[in-house]
């Protein structure tokens, strides 16, 4: 992979700290969140009691769902204010501030890792993949979910090369991912990698007022069209999963 710019961490922190004040960055509906956790369970096969790190946990919505499923869940996020919100919302939940490219854990600590809409925040995700590999035990498993650049909605609205690109509600670091490229990054880190896709994840919130008016239309088309079998590679979200040998 050619040299890519590093993630601007201060812009990530400023963006998500600003959302913490309103506690408005849980973008999916509860049903969509539950489907993502079900996908994690299906793709990793991890049993109850497994030690799971939720990287990019935000205010802890997915970390809490992992705890409810019986996992020993630990959430990590770069935004100190979102971590504070999560600790207030979910008493006793293990949440900590940290940089995914320099995680504060010893090697081999976890059985599983969930990368919660995180990989697409890194212009160069190789260090993120390497840290995921490091903190997993041999045989440990991960799943990442990210917006799929092959999906026309994700491309047109969120890719910088699109004439309809909107910067509202995203950081400068973000871009939809190409499934093969992300699989290659994690494969290069040492994982055996698989790719799956998911449609029908209904949004409850987007930052743009104009786009918010169109959410019911998007949610309907997403569920009705992209769940068709032949549309699988074009579904809005790519699920990258793998196992550490």
C-alpha cells in the first residue's frame, strides 16, 4: 500500500467531544445495533464469558450490548467526553480513553475485538490492524463494520470524489472503504480474513438537517433493494472478520 496520511487525532477528539455534549452520536436504531451484535456473534463464534474489546466504542452502546450478551466487554475511545457520557449512562461498564493505534493493553489479552465503525476513520488503517492483532490471543477473532464504498448511497454522500459529497457530520479522516482493500490490510497484519455484507441497518440520526428528512426513504430502499441476493456486494456495510493463527 502506498504511503497515506496519518489520522488527525485532534480533529477526531474535537469532533466526538462536541457530540458528547448532546449525547447524539448513537446513529443506528436499537434494532440495527442488535443486528450488528448478532453479526459479531455469528462471525466470531465467541462464547459467553469471552474477553472482548470494543474499539471506537463512543459512549458505549455496543460495549453495553456485548456485556448483556455475557461477554467480558471493555470499551475504548479516543474521546474523553464520550467515555464520560458512557460511564454515566452504563454504571459499572469497563470504558477507557485510548488511541487504537497505541492501545493500553498487554499483548494477547483479549479473545475478541469489535471495531465499531472505526476502520474507515483511518486514512491508513495498517497500525489499527496491527494493534488488533497484537491484543488478541492466538485463535482470537475480530469483526469490523464500516460503510461500503461500492454502495451507491455511501459513495455519493460520503466519498470525497463524489460530486454530491457532504462533509456534514463526519470528520476529515473518514471515507467509505473498499472491501478488498480492508481485507488486504488485515490479512497483511497476519489474520485469516473473511468478508460479508449487511443491509437494512436503519439510521435514527444523521447530522445534516436536509438529509435527515430523507432518512425514511433511504431506510426503505436499503432494506427493500440491497437485501436482494445479487446486491450483496453493494450493501451499505462491509463486515470484515478474521482469526489470529
